[in-house]
């Protein structure tokens, strides 16, 4: 019969006490968060990314003569707790007779006119990817909708700045309701 390795939590007095009181709880020790080499983004840089993505989506809607039927805006956390990307995701639904693939073609042509240099998916699926400046845009079509995701480059967004930006997003959503 094999013996279990010693519990590393028993070497630390605080963790040993926790283990004795709650033997059913698994304790996981995470490595410390490594410092970032990149300088912290400013509030203006973050807001600029947010506003630019909004302008791209607004321009697409105007050129396609459609309003998004769904939309989500958020800071997407990366592998470090203070590295984030701004994401604006939207769907164009209620397409009527046009259908998703024809709208995707029009969207790709619109991206060409806007300087995005869109490329079709290598696997032949109804998807287009374009890059312009610090943004990547991915659009995909189903039978009756087209989804668009605009993602910024990664920024070092400190926790206090993220909380401030998150509060602004929440306040903006509440005022739009």
C-alpha cells in the first residue's frame, strides 16, 4: 500500500490550523504575481481604445444600414491580472431576406474601404478577420446573423484604473437604459 506524501500545508502554522479545522478543504498555493515590464496605461489611452472600438462599430452599422441587435463591451482579462484587452462584441440579427453570408460579404467590403484589409478564414468557414492599428476585428456569419468582435491590443491596466473604467461602463449602461 502506497503512502501519501506529506501535506505541505502542515509546515505552515496558519495553514496547519486551517487544515485541522477544515480537513475537507483543498489548499492550493498559487505562485506570486510577477511584476509587469510594460508601463501602465493611462486613463486616456484606455478610453481612447473604448471610443475607437465604438466608432468602428457605429461606422459599420451606418455603412451596412443596420443597428446591432445585441452588444457587449468589456475589459477582457489576460494571463496577468493587470493585463487587459478592450472588447466590443455585437451581433447583427433580424436580417430578413439578406441572410448572414451576404451581409458578411458586405461587411468585408466595408472593411476594405475602411482600411482593415480583411482576410477570409483559412478553413473556408463564413468568417473574416481584419487588423487595423491596435485592433483586430473578427466577423462570422450564421444563416440569420453576423457577429462582430473588435479586440484591442493588450494594455497594462492597474487595478484602480480598471475599477474606475468599470464604474464608467456601468454608469453609461445605466444612463442608456
